[in-house]
């Protein structure tokens, strides 16, 4: 439960953060901020995320004691890449290279991207050592400071550059708060091993290349949309895209971390086949969580739009979110259900190939569908769905068993029952009671069907827990 709490808090605070920044900046300035935010994701993903992924796969409590050169090499790499990026940024600004955006805003975005990479890397270190309390502190401090600095900057200045710098400062404060807890030893050139760098790169770079293309898709769409229809339209699209990516990305990360630690332990203790069987079983859990969230969010969109979304974004938010939701669902399923199959085998090239195909699909749809701005949302979802289809085929073929088809069918039945219960409530009441009724009724109907069908042995486990509790009371 300790490891889940930071994700729940993080998801809630990120949701509030995005809405408040949009409220104070307005559509046009939020559109500019969203392009900077997409640059942050791209910098982090393309240039620093391979080190985080290497920490997830190669650094553990065991290797911390037996192979200290792994942490030394990881630390040296993350420091070296960060310094090189800062030097390249300084050289580009001094040379006066035209990036079609203000130099200060670009600098803030790149520096915030470096900060995001350092944050994710230290989060991976905390999880690898099962320092759940330190990880919770890292997440909570960063998000609380972001609410103060980023929202405060948006309110006081209405300047997206100030907001980006506020995000960078919030990360720095969070990292300082856990620096001593996560340290293994002082940074040492002699302890690092150049050969490990090649091992890390060979493992992680194919996956990073794919992830970089995934992060390039939203940046491309926002930039093209701003050029074709203005920054305000890009702001409408970006609010829906940002909130969806944060919510479903966090959902995927939460499931991945909770389930992946089980897979890695099985791989170390009981062998590869046991780990692969666990991956297949975990796919049911991912579907049982992700499908009702996506379907439920679509069903409550009208009430959510009128109740939560800033007034200047209402209507446009729902119009963009509806076609974006299938893509968000695809990202969650890929990240939490399929990615472990490639990670455990250290065969990540298929994710890169899938990303290239997805990027091509996105570009083709944007070019072909010139009818309006919603084409960019449709293109983004189509790209992520194509990636899901390709990686699903590859992952399922690599596993010795398939996920239980009976459970998958039961999940689909439960989602259909939930939708049938919620649908008549749309646009029938005021926003607050409508949203509350939809959430309560949907959860009850979905949960009842899942328990009735005993999906992932949920009813059996609940019965055992209840029997154990009654026995303890006696």
C-alpha cells in the first residue's frame, strides 16, 4: 500500500495542477506552455530515460551489495548527460539559433526536461531498493511544490516560461529532500565501468527510441495544430491531451511498478517461465483496471466538463478528449501489460519498430484529414492503437501461456454492464449529483460483475480474507 499511495496522490495533484495552470494562463498561453511541456517530455525520454530503464533492470538490493560498479556507472552517466545537455543549450543560445520560440522558454523547457530525467532516475533507485517511504516523499514534495510554484507563477505572471521554471524548481527541492537517503557512495570515476555503459545502452536504447517517438507525436500534433489553427486551439487540444496522458500514464506506471516487481522477483527466484506466466496473469489485472477507467471517463465527460474544466475550455475539452481516450487506453495497456514481456527478455527492438509505424500513421492521418482540428486527436489515438496492436501480437507470441480468456470476457461484460447503467444518467441532472451518481453506480455494477465472475480469483480471495478476519476476531 505504501508504494501505491504516492501514485494516487501524484495522479490527483497532477490533475489539479493541469487544470489550475490552464485556468490562469488561458487557452492561447496554455497552448504555448503545452509545447514547452512536450519538449520536457521529449528531452527526458530521448536523452535520459535510458539510464532510468537501466536502473530498473540492472540495479537492485542484491547488486547494490555485490556489484557497486552498477550504481557508480549509472550516477556518472546521468551526471555526464545532464552536463552535456546544459553545455549544448548554452552554446545554442549564445550562437543565436532560431528555434521558432523564445530563447528563455526553450531554455526553461530543456532544463526542466533534465530535471524530469533526474527525478525519474532517483525514483527508479528508490523503487529498486524498496524505499517506499523515500519514494513517497519524493513524489509528494515535488507535487506540492509544483502546485505552489507553477500555479503561483501562472496566477501572478500569466507567463508560460515562469510556469516551466516553477516546475524545474519543484523537482530540485524534491531531489534535495531525498538526496542522503538514496545515496550509495560519493560519485566516483574510478568505480564506474565503461563496459556497463554499452550493456545499458544495448538494453535500453531500442526501447527509448520507441518512447522518444511516442513523445514526439504529441509535440508534433500541438505544433502543427498551433500553426494551422492558432495557439488557442492548440491549448484546447493540449489540456485534454495533457490531462489524459497524466491520468492514464500514471495509471499505467502504478500498475507497472506494482506488478513488475513481482515479475522480476519471480525471474530471479523461480526462473523465466514462472515470470512469463505471471506476466500473462497480470494482463487480466491491467485490463480489469484500465478498461473501466477509460469507459467510465468517456461516460462522465459531460458532467466532468461542466463541473471541473476551466470555463474558457469547456466544450472544446470534451470534443478533444473523446477521440483521444482510445489512445490513452492503449498507452496504459502497453506500459503495464505488454512492456514487461519485452523487458524480461531484454528484446525491446519491437517497441521501436512499432513506434515508427505509429508515427507514420499519425502523420498520414494528419495530412489526409484536413477537415478540422479534431483530426489531430484522431491521428494521435490511431497511432497509439497501432502501436498497441503490433506489440500485443509480439508479446503474446513470446509468452508460454495466454491470459485467461474467460476472465477477459468477464471484464468486457462488466464494462458493458457499467456502461448500460451509467448511460441513462447522462445530461439528466445537475453536474455534481450526476457525476456522483455515475461514479457510485458504475463502480457498484462493475464490481458486482467482476466478483460474480470471480475475475483473477477476486471473489475467492475476498472470501478467504473475510474468513481470516472472522477467525482473528474469535
